[in-house]
C-alpha cells in the first residue's frame, strides 16, 4: 500500500499545484484588468480636469463679453440721448439762425432766401454738427468738414437730418 499512498499523495500535490497556478493566473489577470481600469480612470480624471478648467475659462470670458456688451449698451444709450437732444433742438429751431441767412429787404417783404450750405453755398443744409448743433452743411460737404463753419468748434460727430423742402 505504500506505493498507492505515494501515488495518491503525488497526485494530490499535482492537483493542488495546478489549482494554485490556476488561482494565481486568475488573480494576475484580475490585477491586470484592475490596473488597466485604474489607468483609464486616471486618464478620464485628467481629461475631466482639463475640461473643467476650459469651462471655467469660457465662463470668465463670457462674463467679460457680457460686461463689454453692457458697457457698450450704456454708451449707445448715452449717445442716443445726446442725439435725441440734438435733433429736438434742431426741430425746435435753435439752429435755424445758424444756417439761414436773411436779406433785410427780403425779410421786410416777408420772404427769406433759401438756406444754403456754409461750405459749398449751393445745397440745402442737412447735417447737424456736434457738439455745437449747428445745421449748416450739406450731406456732400459734411465728411470733409473738420470744424463748424459757423462757430469754428471742432466737429466730433455729425447727424444727417431730414429737412423739410
């Protein structure tokens, strides 16, 4: 029986070693999968962090553009108010004396001479110069006008107005 016991013992050791090897292979395979998954998680974490930083930069930039837009809206509103005031003043007639010349004899007869551009003296004035608000040049002469021909004030802007004919 000694040989049979030895055979069983040898076979038991062989089966035990094969089970241990199988168990180790499975553990190593699981460890490799775990390592690969940890590496993938690390890559995704880095990508997520980069995307979060990009989102933060874009939010800051968007806020900056909102601030610029609000600032420009307020400037546009102020310019609109200035323009409305200038046009209202022109409509009331406070610029009438700046662009109309009257002949005393014609005035005595109740009629006035046609208004004329202070630059070319031909066309009717249709541009209000700012900041002085004189309606004294025509649309053709306005781009070349640097200073108001009435008061010599430097022209900062001009507004084309519809004048009655």
